[in-house]
C-alpha cells in the first residue's frame, strides 16, 4: 500500500540503499525502527521497496524538520545506522526534500467514466 496524501507542506526523507548479502538481524531492526518512528510526533508514514538485487528505496514522511531531527538522534536509529555501515549496506544515500505538491491516484475510486 502506498501512503496517501498528507497536509502540505511536509518533508520527505529519501533513503536509497544497496544491501550487503545476508540478513544479520536487518529485517527485525527495520520492523523495530518503523515502530519507533511511529511514536515520534510529526511522523506521517513511510513507503519502502527493494528489488531482488538488494537495491531499495524508503521514503519517510515528516511534518517538520524538527521531527526529522528527533528521528535522526533516536537511540535505536543511531544503533541501526551503525549496523548499516558495519554490515547491512554496500552503499546508501539520504536526501531530504520539502513536499509542496502531491497527487494520489487509486484505480478503485474511478468513476464509471474512468475519471477519478
């Protein structure tokens, strides 16, 4: 499922990565990190995909830069970043963007004439 629209403006943190072979606790940490992120005021949601070659993109959505900063300094997130550098990732990039426009399409809400 794709995150639906949020009140504008907001911020998106785009995390693009290439995984190293093996799980080594990665899946469990990823689940725990999402649970913790959801507890931070200003977290709006996240979308994440990964292909069979290990290339992944996670976009998390935040109300403010201050909320992003709280997440950046969260104890479990810091631990996860250290493990990522040590053994989970071959490479990664992080980009932070301000979202001022968005559009969401969902085929299940199309009217009979095909226009949503």
